[in-house]
C-alpha cells in the first residue's frame, strides 16, 4: 500500500520534530525542511503528496512557497499553518493556492484529519489503458 509522502516545512526545530513524529506515527512518509528555500530544493528532487508549511518562514514565506511548489510540481496540495486566527492571513493563503489552512493553536488530531481530508479530496490521476499507451508509441 502507498504511504503518502508529506513534506513538512517549519523553521522552529522542536515543532518540526513534533509534527514529523506525529505524521510518521499516523503512517505518513515524512521529509522535512527548515525554510522555504530548502523546501524548494526538496521539490526539485521529489514530489510529495502534500506540503505542510508554516506561513512565516525565513527566505520564502508560506505564500511564496505555495506558488513555487505549484509551478514546480503541479497541483500538489499545500496546507499552511497560520500561527494566529487572523482571517486576512487565511484569505491570503487561499489566494496563494493553499488547499487548506490550519489556524491558531491546533492539536494533533486536527492536523492528521486535515491532511487526510485534503489528500482524500485530490482528484485521482486518469489511468491510461495499456493498449492506448502502446498504440501511441
């Protein structure tokens, strides 16, 4: 069975480790980055099923990361962590292309549920019958 791959981008090492541990326990394959630039380097070498990122990052912020991630790897969903319940930041995140935003203080169950729901809502890639693929060659 496919283990969904989540790239976690967070500049606070303790929070990064905690989220990574939680996601690993929940059955996800996890890669990490401490800032937006490091995340872009990850995206250049692999395509995660989902990117989970803080908004206020050094280098590229979460909004910029969302837009660059979509440019690099297509419609990979990005869930942003909003450190406050600021509605304007929520709207900015959605405008930047975020699939969802988790605002304010969150618990592990909310995080896991949001990731699972976001992944479940993604369209399934069209399967090309092998005959059509062979004829096109």
